[in-house]
């Protein structure tokens, strides 16, 4: 194995994905759905980027994907409650 002199850093995708997942719970139904989809998209990219030696954030990205899925469920529940 080759050791690098620079420490591994979190990818921008993993940071954006967790921020979008958290934000999806703090907004209404429509923006919550949009942010949840963004969290899943960037989370998938973050997981792929975490396979590189110089990147971290695989667990964070997986948590963001799970949060995005839960955010979609929460957005659907918010929309149903808003309709009724």
C-alpha cells in the first residue's frame, strides 16, 4: 500500500449530501422532497468518491442517502397532511 503525505479529506459531495438531508427535514413538503433527492444524488457520488485513497466520507454519504430516503417519506407525509 502506498501512503500519502496528505491526510484524507471529506469530499464536497459528502458534505453537501448530509447538509441536504438535514435540510430536507426543516422545510415544507416540496422543498423537502427536492432536498431529499439532492441528498440521495450527492450521497451516491460521495460514496463513489470515498473509494479513493485521499478521500473520506463514505459513512457520511451512506447516512445522507438514508436520510434522503427518510426525507422523501417525511415530505410525502407532510404533503398528505397539508392536503387534508
